[in-house]
C-alpha cells in the first residue's frame, strides 16, 4: 500500500479538507488494486472503489493510528466487496418460508448482487442510511441512533423496515422485466 504521510492522515482526521482530498487521491490506486484481488467480479471494481472512498471520507476519524490505515482499508474493501453476502447472512430479515429461500437460491449470484444494489437504491434516504450504517459500516444500534439523532428504538425500527423493504424487492421481480 502506498505510504501516506502521517501528517496528511492526522490532518484529514482533524477536519482539514485539503488533507482529506490528498488522502483520498493517494489511496485510490491501492483501493482499486485490492478491490481487483478481493472482489469476484471485475464489473464492480469502480463501484467498490467509490464506496470505499465514501467510507474513508466518513470514517477517517476512526482510524486508530497511521500504522493501522492499511489493515483498516483492506477490511473495508473486503466488506464492500462482500456487502451482498453480508446482507444475506445478516438475514435481510429472516426468510420466513422455504419458498422465499428457494426463490433467492434460484437467482444467479451476480444478478442477486445487482438486484441488491437496486433494492438499496430504491430505499428512502433514511432507510438506506440506517441499513448502510449497520451492514456496511458495522455500527451498533446505539451508534446509529447517536449518529442519526434518534432513539435506539427508532433506529431499530428503521433498520427492520429497511431490511423488510429489501427483502420484498428481492422476492418480487427485483426490478427485472
């Protein structure tokens, strides 16, 4: 991974927009290279790069130290590449019937990933945000509630509703004609 100066990282963490821009530009080639290794489809590489850059932009302040940047970044890239699998493992709510399980099992994985992206895009901003905070950024319900300025119960309710909407989208026609 390209060596990013500790000063640039620390400045970016303290809110310096110029340093944050420099950091994002410096990391982009490495993010792309690791995404090529970790993602199973070449067609999603650019989307993964953009999503990871967004995560870096939003979460740069959570990086413990400059030495931890590379490991943290690889973890983020791996999670973004595996978002569809994470969503399904977390349940996208529990599938309530064998028929639902069979319906999703018949969809080719690449098509299911595309459908999942479309399902997430179809959510309202508040539902999309809570879903991504939980399933992509791995925040706790308490952290999500604090970030959104809502109660814990409201955050849980939004997350439950977002997952139900994603499930409905996936089990419907998934936007396919």
